[in-house]
């Protein structure tokens, strides 16, 4: 793209795009769209083939989009395509329970009617969100898609960054963004080390059908083996996220469908009638991994590449979209000032904005999980009382609701539902 | 388009590269300028966009504008202006800054016409610009009125000048000289002479006498908690910036 207006700008090796993004999951495409809208050109490199991102059938995976995340999805022009398939979360009930026993008398109940902004969030199936992001990228002329290619080398210099693909050719841009997950090769090649630990727990994830309606209520039960979340999907279906010690989880996953359900049923209780599987089953080992830096020379990390948190509160994607909103805002402001968007001055603004938030999220989710995965009767009594107290004080409860909806903290504009 | 011919003696290049690295090191000697820069650029870009009806979201919004950066130093303002599409001349009275700025612009892939000269000499030669950036210079010159008159002559009719400086009051003394020079050692001691500082009203008066029409003024306010600068409509007590136009 040779722009005759760029009179003061010399080009050496021609840039493929302003920004190169590695990773075609959810954060990468969301960032590509946000940046394309503010005048940047973007090339997105995805290791998977196109079809893997656009499959039609339901595989059982879904996301709890906080309200702030939904606003970002709306701002990047994708919400209209998925709104019809999204289930609003109207209430969240948090209960401390033990398998085989009823829930404790203390529980927290969050109702969206207590805050002004609307539902606390939406449940959306992976297939719809992925597909809509893909379609939007294909319709955006400023985005170039490179499918089914891995990056084998990257090299930053004074004016840009060159990325070498496995197929042999090179791409060049001013900035490289790693959106390639918790084992980010982009971060590794830049020499960014990671800190983290394994919880020895694994999340079992599936979708179920149930006889009775869920009424838009999300449930979180805290049980000694780990938390169980029941998240409402459209129709009489829910997404289940269920944590177990890793050895037990592996054994459960290997069971046939009926045996799997027979383990799930008693935890689930019978408040929704009989349950059946409504998609594939997945397991995700629970570990926490934080990149020691979110930026390096001409490089920024977003999503799990920067911070893979315990998915206990469904905050992984929501934290990733906060990165997307913050990075798009920092880069766009820099571009409008004429700054080099990949200079350390600019990238440090993004890192400062996101690191504090991320470290506190990681610490909070970790502490939360340790507290609630414990069967010590004293701790149990303590947390029951704690939940009763939070539940009884309206102001505190509203704070929790706003936190769950992602409406607290120093929010990037896209997550406030405003353009950059 | 070719980069302007570099006139740097090859044996000196390593030294100038080191100086360029120093100018552009956000944590180094010029840290205060780097911290102030986003705020300065916000003001400059918005004023230019407003005056010449340009959309900052578009590609190369300043294309077609000829811009002079007086006291360009290492090019901290010249480079962003070139990146936004302006045709930039960077002038500095310190000869040593010119090769430093040239080398960095080449590294950045930008074409900027850096010259070892003064505003007065450029005016004498009849050079004309749409925009003149006159940032943190007027407090260093011997005769502000004759200097500002030269900067006015450099503008085409309807042109825009952005001029920033430091207010004169006990607070600005404490912040600029005692704070920045003595305590923080951000700037070499003796960089500023307090008696040369100019109040906003005095500057407006000088700009008018020089033949310009002052149209706007704002403060640059340092927030010690967030360690960053922001623009203020009311607080012009230390660093401040003005915009003036040359009658068409």
C-alpha cells in the first residue's frame, strides 16, 4: 500500500501491515478489529486452518462475557451477529455446598436489577463468537488473514519487526502482538520468562440439557474438590465448569457418558430436573501463568500470553478483552499524536495500565480458590459467615455485582461502550 | 523519496549515534521532555487539526502542511509531525543536535530537513511555513519581541504558531529551577534563568506586538501521583502553551 500522502515517510522493506498479530483465538481477532477501525492495518497469523475457526456444530464450549466485555464486542461491530444466540445472565447465586448435602444456609445472591447497567453479562457459545469474529475480519479490508501458519522467528530492529513463517516467507510491521495463549511462542522468542504454578486441579467442561428452565440464573457452588459453575445457555441448556483434583478429573473424563453424568448428578442436585450431555466434554488443567513482562522491544502480549489465570470466575476472556481495549486505546492515541506506536514509551503505558489489574486479579482468584477448595470446618464457617455478610449489605453486594459485570477499575473506552 | 544527504563526518557517526540514543532514551537525561511529550503532542495535534480542518484518525492527516520546529533538539517533536505527514524543517542553534536528529530520523525511516540555523536567519531567507512550533525556546532568548517577530515572519498568512514556555512566579521557580534542575537533576543547572520567564499575559502581549493573534492558552500540569502531565484550562502557573494565528 503506497500512499502518496505519506510524504515524510520513507519505507525500507515494505511493511506488510502496521501491526502483526500472532494468534487467531478470540483476543487476537478482537484486537485486529479494534485496531482496523482506528486506521491501523493489521495482519493476523493463525496456526489453525480457517475451518477450525468457523465450525458450525456446537462443541460444548462457551464463555461468560462480562457486561463490559459485551460492550467491547459491540463497539468492534460484532455483537449484532451474536446477540440472538446470547443468553443474558440476570442473577448470580454463589453457594457453599458439599456433595450429598444441601447448600449451606448462607449464600450470596446478585441480581442485575440492583445495578443500572443491565444484565451482569451474557453466556455465548464459542462457535458463534468465533464465527462472528472471523466474518467481521474477512469483511474488513484493513485486515489480512494468514491461516494455518506458525511463526518460526521474529526479529525487532529500530524501525520495525520481521516475522518469519514456517512456509518460508517473512512479514514486516511496526509492532508485533502475541495473542498466542499461555504457552506463547511469541513471548518465549522475545526472551520473556513466566512465573506460575499448577493447582493440581483440572476443570471439566461440558454443556448439558435439563428439563426445567434456568431463568437466566448462573450458579456457583463451592465444594471441597473445587468449584462447580452452572451457567445458563439459550433454551434449557447450561454450561458446566467443574473442577476436580487432576488425577480424579482424568479418571472422570475417561468414563462413558452415562457414568460421567452419574458423577455429575449428585453435585448438581435435582433443581433443574434430569440432565443430559449436549456437546463434547473438555478438560483444562488449572494453572496460573504470568509473563514477567507484558511488553518487549516492538512487542506486546495480550490475553493468556500475558496472564493465564485460574478460570474459576470465568475471568480469562474478560481479562483478555480488557487488554485488547487498553492496547487499542494506547496505540490509537499514540498514532494520532504521531508517536512511534511501538516505542518503549508507548508500550510501557499499556504495560502499566494492565499489570496492576492483572496481578490483583491473579492474586484474588488464587486466594478465592484456596479458601473455597478447603474442607476445614473453621474455614468453612468463616466463609459462610463472610458470604452471609456480603449478601446482607446492599452497598457491598452492588460492588460485587459491578465487579462481576467487569464495570470496576480503570476501564478502557471500548469496555465502557465508547469509541476510542 | 530520498533522505536528505547526510553531511555527517563518518568518524563522528558513533558519537552522534550515542547522543541520539541519549536524546531518545525515555529514562535518560531527557526524561522530563519524554514525559511531557504526549501532552505537548496532544495540544499541538489538536490545534493543527482544528486550524486546518484535518481528521486525526485519517492516514497522514498533516499532508501538505509545511512545518517548522524551532529548537528541534533530537527531533522529539519533528518526528511525530513527519509521521503525521507534515513536510518538516527542524532548526536548532546548537550545531551538535543536527546530525543527532538526522541519524535518528533515518533510523526511524522518516525524512526530515534538519538545519543548523536560527529563526531569524530563516526569516531573513524568506522561508514560509503553515505551522511554526516554538516550544520551550522563548525563555532562553535575549530579546523575546524581536525573536517572536521573526517567528511571525516565518508564517504564511493564516498560519499557526504554537508557543510554550514557563510562567514567572515563586511556584515556577520552585518547580522549574529548584525542582527540575537542583533536586531532580533532570536538567543541567543553569538551564533556566528565572528572570527570563514570561507570564501568560506578557506572552500574549508580546505575540500581539509581534503581529500575531493569540487564540488559545492552556497549562501543562504535572501530576506527581500518576507521574504524568495533563492539559489544564485553568492552571497555567508553571508550564503553559499558547496558540496564535497570523492574520490572513
